[in-house]
């Protein structure tokens, strides 16, 4: 039982050392992730559309 208690005490001590981001940083990082996800989705969607168009136009007539 002492090892379990020691584990939680050490875990708490380590969590106090963590440099947590501010609310503003978290919001900025979240917006960045959403924006990059939208750009990548648009890029992949565009590639899909181009390849589908090529396939339908030149290969499957």
C-alpha cells in the first residue's frame, strides 16, 4: 500500500512542475489545429475531385 501512496504523491509533485499553457495559448493552438485541418481536408478533397474527373473523363468513357 505504501508504494501506491508513494506513486500518487510523486505523480502530484510532477504535475505541479508542468508548465501549463494559458487560456489564450490554448485557444490559439485550438484555432490553429482547426485551420490546418480544414486546409488539409480541402487539399485532399481537391485532389480527390481532380483524380475523379481525370478517371471519368479519360479512362471511363
